[in-house]
């Protein structure tokens, strides 16, 4: 009979899948940060509205790279500080740009009208990449609760791996029979 005794079967470890998923998220965040480091001034933003649909959807993550004054081109998607509220960052497509007077006109792909012209100095940069759905993760990590959850997960992984190492390196004693 080739039946395997239940005590020799590996135990189910559902926590391991959760740990691997969390580790994957941590690695994804690290890769996203590393991608931004090779260009100084690069920012990671998330889309908060549907004004650029279908190109950009709510919840997408954007990598915005700084751009020189004369490098803005009609048709590019740029992020800029709102003339009304400095804290608000808007991401729209360039409709017109005059480098001599430094005025930019943008419009959301899903908007009926163009935005009011604004000075070139408000432009943060050009959207270099966008990732669908990753913006929700970015938003979560920018919140205090998201960081606390991330730290708890990381601490849990460290504790679990430390316990495994302690069991692995536990000294085994061999008694000599008299």
C-alpha cells in the first residue's frame, strides 16, 4: 500500500499566500520609487477624476517628469498647479502653447471646454507613464492608515520569518545511550 500518512503531508499555510502578496506589494512600491529616482524631480501622482477618460481613469498612477520651458508640445499630457488653488494638481492635455509669452492652454479629454490659460511656471511636468489601477495603492500609502497597515504587515513578515529561523537553527541534542 502506497498511502502516505497524514502526518507526513505538509500543513496548509494560508498565511503564506497573504505574506507573499504583501511582499509583492512592497516590492512593487520599491520598484516604483526606484524608477522615479533616475530623474530628479519626478513625481508619482494618482488620478482623482474622470476628466481625462478614456486615456486616464480614476485610480490610475502617473509618473510625471519635469520638462524644460521649450519642450512642451501640443498633444502632450502635463500636470500643473491650479491657478485657483496651489494645493490642487491638474493633469490635462496641452491644446496650445506659446513659448514667447509663456502661456499654456489645456483641456481634459473628457471635458467640454478648454481650461483658462495659465503661465508656463505652473507646469510640474509631462506624464511619462501611467499604470491602470495602481493609483488607489498610491493614495492608500499616502494616508496615515495606509502606512500603519504597511508597517504592521512588514512587522508580521519579519516576526514570521524570525520564528522560522529560530525553529530551523534550534539546537538539537543527541543523547548517548549508556
